[in-house]
């Protein structure tokens, strides 16, 4: 008893330490197994695997370039048994006259605003990345190739009044599609386009180039032209991105039709 009386002041300290230890043990017991793993060991389930044998180096989002190279595959986000492959389709060359480019639904051509970025002048290839698998073929991405230089940085394409957005921010600015068709056109060509030819271009000519699940057309009028194509599974809102090379020059303009999670 003499030791109890002598060291009585230690009892509160021991009690506090015991309570802290018990609290720690309870917290550890309730933690989920996933939360105890190292961050590098956890793969986000919502992002499917993307594999490419034709492209060695690419920046995020890697699929933007990889989808146009042979050997690229992507696992289906909703069905683990489906693996998508990709092939590049060349639509022809777009005439960029003013350097002010528009990406939009044909229905909205009249009021469509060009992107604020100035693009190179000349004739440049328009290409589609066709996603195939499970008996389906669809246009996953469309792009204009201004040079063969590798992309080292992607930015969200902006229209007047829009603020820059980080690629990793999630949802980005997009253009609305109600005709299951998108297009690229120079601002000068858009001003010269005769709206009375809408049915001829976007119904008759597109139908002539109809594939099982997608279509395209490169339509010339006067000294101008435009490139139109199917938009993924149809109507929606689709984002456009600009790729830059190591010199800071524009080398791509790409539209993502939302078929591949990245």
C-alpha cells in the first residue's frame, strides 16, 4: 500500500495512456483493407487498361494519340469480357484558310464560334479513330493533324469567354450534338457555306459514305471545304482538345466522343 500512496499521481497518466491506446486500436480495426494499401498498389476501377504496341511514348491522356496507332486496345469499362481495338481512317485534308477553326454539330453551324486558339494555315489531314469490338464499330475520336511532331501537352480548346480548364478536372467544355454528326470547318468557309445545301451534304453525301455503324464526308464548295463524321454513339456533348509539341506549336486538334474512359 505504501507504493500505491507514494506513486498515486501516476494513476491518471496511466489511465489516459490506456484510453489513447484503446482508441488507436479501435480506429485501426475499422479501417478498410483498401485504405491500408499503398496508393501505388490501388488501380482505379473506373479507368480501363489501355495497351498499345505501336506508340512508345505519349502524354496524358495517352489514348488521345494511342487510338490512332495499330496495336492499341482498351478494356471495356462496363463489360470485362470485351476488349476494344482501334484503327485509323483518313477522311482527306481540310483547308484551313483563316486559322480560326470551328467544331460543331451541322445544325449549329450558323451561330458556331471558332476557338480562340489560332491554327496553322494550309491543308491538313482529318483522321478518325475507329473503335471495334463485340460486333460494333464507332468513331471514338476525330482529329486534325497539323504536324507529325509528338504531343507533349494537351489543353482544353476554348471559345471566347471560356476560362482555361485542367485536363484532370473531370467534365470539360463541350459542343452539343443533336444530329449524330460533328464537323470541322474554317471560320471563313463557315461564313461562305450555303445553308440550303444542308440536306445534300449532311444527309445524301454522308449516306453515300455510310459504313455499318458510322459515316463521313469531305465536302468541297468553291475554294472551301468541311469534314463531317459520325459522333460516337450519336447525340451528346463532346469535348475538344489541342495538342502542342515541344516548341509550343499546335500539332493536333482532337474531339473525344466519350467512348473510352481515361
